[in-house]
C-alpha cells in the first residue's frame, strides 16, 4: 500500500482524521516558517530543496485553511 493510499484510507475513518491532518499541516507550516533552510532540507532527508518544501506545504495550508 502506498503512502497516498494509507492517507486516503485514514481519511475514511471520519471527520476527526481530516481535522488531525489539517492541524498537522498547519503545525508543519509553522515549523518551516521558524527554521532555516538547512533544517528544512535535513527534515526531508536532504532529498527535496527547502524552497520546494516550503512552497508545497504553504499551498496545502492555504487550501485547507482558505481565508
């Protein structure tokens, strides 16, 4: 089972799983805002550039929390 499939399966469990996912993305976004690029790069196994990580997480956060 892929990670995408696991997440989709968890989201079927009910509204609390979506809430937990939303909170997790928000907290990750806050951490990324506070830490430097080296920390962010290390956090994801030095496989994804920090700018890409920040951009993707910020987009997820905006999508989950529209103003």
